[in-house]
C-alpha cells in the first residue's frame, strides 16, 4: 500500500523556503494595507483605537518577517508584493448592497479577512519555528513570541468581529 503524498519525504529544495516566505510577505503586505484602511475607516468609533494598535503590531510583524528573510538570505520578490497590493485594492470592490457608501457589512467581511490573514501568519510562524528548531535559525524564542502575538491578535479580531456582527444584525453579542 502506498503512503499518502503528505507523508512522503522529499528531497529539500533550497528555493522552496524562499518562495514560501515571499508568499507570506505578499500576504502580510495585503494584511497591513487592510488593517490600516480598516483602522482609518473606524477612527472615532469604539473599535478604532484597538484597530489602530493592531495595525501597528501587524506592521511590526511584517518588519519581523523581512528581518527573518534577511537573516535566512531570502531575496524579496517584488512582483509578489505588487500583486498582493493590487489584490487588496481589488478586494475593496465588492457587491455589498451599497454602491456609493460603505456598507455596514464591510466591517464584518474585512474583520473576517483580517482574521484569516492572522491565522495564516500564525501558521507561517509555526513553520518557521520548525525550521529554526532544525537549523538553528530563525531563533525559536523569537518565533514563539510572534506566534503568541498572532494568537492574541486573532482573539482581538474575533471579539471585534462578534461585536460588529451583533450591531449590524441587531442581536446580542
């Protein structure tokens, strides 16, 4: 009986880590744009301040990823960053029942997208933790702190998302 493909050991290809990290950098670029835009649009509301702080943290996480990529000598693939930025812009064009104004649904959907991005980032950090444990870099303690921060970010976003959904749909949170 043959093993499932996920269980097969493959010969390591050095460029695969670079591709993987550049994909995460692209996602991080889009995530930073999304959370900054969301924080700006929610300025002056009860969620504006937590989102502003979160935008700073997510921006710092992107800088951490860049530093780790530099440490691992992974070159940045700029075309992926441009593609991610364009995709985030395109994501603003959604049919949500409002043509000229921002729909109340936008906040819920954007918080959900942000939560997915944070979960993806946490998965990336966990992968880097495995790499660091095997190769000695990146530093496992550093990556553990990033994993913990992503967990806290996801919990905050979930709280904000539940509150937003309760407001929009007129139900108790």
